C-alpha cells in the first residue's frame, strides 16, 4: 500500500510532539486540550471520508473490480474493519457518516459539493466533531423529504453554529427542537417506528454466571422508567469515591455511592427497583390483588395549541425524543401522567391533576363483562394483557372512571383508538359499547358490536365480509 506523503509527514510531526500535560500551567493545559481535540476532529474526518470511499469502490455491481473483492474481503465494511483494525459496528458508522458528507464526482472527475458540504467543511477544519456531524446528518435525513431545501439549509447552518460552541448533548436537544418546529407531523411515523423497534433480549451468560440483557425503549416507556428510578432515589445524596467512568448522569458508574450506609451503587439500586416492581406485579397478578396506586408520575409539557389540535408532541424531562399527542392521550388512560400545558411563549398555563385510573375491582368487573378478552371485534387477546380505556376520554371528554365508561382493550387496539386519525371510534348505544368506523352516521350496525360479551349476554355477531369487518 502506498501512503500519502503529506499524511505520513503529519503523523511524524504529531508523534514527535511531546505532551506537557504534567508540567503545563492551568491555562496551557486547557489550551493544549482544545488543540489536541481539534486535531482529533480533523483525523476523524479523514477516517470517515476514507472509509466511505472504500465502501464506494467496493459497491455491488462492479463485479471483480470491487476493491473489497480484490483484497479478499466480502464487502467494504469487512475491508475497512480489517485495514483499520476496528469492529464492524465502528466501520459501518464511519462509512455511514462519510457517505452522507462525501463530495460527489462528475463524469470528468471533478468534485461536486455533495449533500452536506457545510458539514464536511466544518469537519475538515476541525471545528465540528464527527458525533456532532452525525446528529446533524441524522436530523436532515429524518425530515428532508417533508421540508423545503431552504428550511433544511437554515437548520444546518444553525446547528453548525451550535456545534461549534456546545457539546453533543446540547446539540441533540437543539436538533430535536428544530425537527419539531419544521416537521411537527413527523412525530407520528417516528412513534410507529419506535414501537416496532422496542425489544428485550437476553444476552450470553458471562463467566461468573451473570447474564447481560439489552433493552430498546420507546420514549414514553423511557420516561416511565426514569421517573420510577428517580422516585426511589429522591432525598438520597450520591458521592463519587473514585475517578470518573464513561457513565452518564442518568447511569452513574460504580464509583458513585450513596452518602448514607447503603453500599449499593446507583445501577445496583435501579436494578433492585426494577426487579422488585416486576416481582410485585407477578405476585399481584397471581393473587388477584393488582393495585392501581401510582407510586410515580411523569409530567409532560405540551403547548395548548398542539393539545387542542392533536398535533405535534410533548416533552418530558430527561428524554430527548418527543411524545406524540396520541401517545400522551393513551398514557392518560393508564395513569401516572400529568400535563403541563404552556402558552405560545412557553409560559405555564395549567398543571393537570393526577390522572384517576380504574381500581382493581373495576378492572376485574370490566374484564368479566368483556368475557376475559379484548373487546375490539375479532381480537382474542386475554385479560392478563388488557388495559382499561375510557370510552369517553378522561382528558378530552371529561369522561368518568366507572364500569359503564370502561372498555378493556389490548395494547395494540388501545394504540389504535388513540391514533391521530383512528379508523374507528367507540360509541355507547343501547347499553353497550360499539366500535364504528370514524365518521359513521346513524345507529351502529350489528357487526360493530364488541365481539366478546359477558356470560348470558348476546352472542358475538358474525362479520359482514372478510375484507370489510366494519360493514361499510
């Protein structure tokens, strides 16, 4: 392999430079830190650009001319991984950002600006790091199909200004605000994608017998977990007894201990909290003593205009992603959520009361009345996995929390009736609940009645047609 003589000379010069960290004054140490970091940003930019070019020359369709093929690799990722001696995930991340910021090439070999020339220039100058550039690129990717090019350019310019003076976490928050302002309707498809990605996966068992577990949480569940953990930590002071680790403020490492006699680390406390809650839930389900008492609650901030129009999203402390209005409305049904409604300038207008939820006795009565199944026509999900829903919504319609207004739904159909444009709505008619198509006029038809009924009640109706269960 032939090395670039300019890069070789630059590497030799850097290697020849000796660090004065231990002997420097405070001002010199901080100046050196900033300079070294800028050098690192420049090098990171070169890494990503080279990795993307390797992938481009190894793309499918060029056959045996592929760079990866000629060097015995399956693809560009494997070749980058081998030459750079890095793992596959790092190689993919470098290729992804490098491709997003790479210049184009004309037929005559001339370089073209590419998709994000300003971002690439900031990286090459050492002004912006690759992690900040990745935040900007991902934000552009998420909204560029629904926002004009001029607005996207304004956002990129503003985010670059932020990236030059703030850390990546602040940039992430600013980028989320820009995305919300430019694309308020984008929250709904993002929420669907987030739900598709939710997962719990047990990993391999380690040598000491413990097992790792990975969890992918949608923002609404992350907010619930954060508030649950915080509710157990309130009033306890944490002190650091060792040098800092890579942990964040939300996941303090083992060097942090409570100031009192409890010798558990913060992650150990959170683990114990989670296990205790799960065990309590299992015992309650087994004994039939499930409690609806809310031991923690999440406060969601949302604008009055967004709430009234059922568009946009709300925000909760510590979670960067927003919560779409349909998610907020559904969470109000299940409890543990309060709304902080704000005006056009962000001024607080109203803090809602704690949401009232169905009691254990009411849930049991509703479950029996529903025949132990989700009441949505055709659904067969059973009672342990059902949620009590207000047919007349608690927040929107000021519906009461009683068995007459309650409907038992599985999580999927609870999401469905709270969707921004739900295909069905629940109506009370002739002493029962009916699931009619949205906008239906007149009395419900027989096929609209809830499929599961209590023993002794009328049998579930047959569907009108296999291709149209609503008889439209």
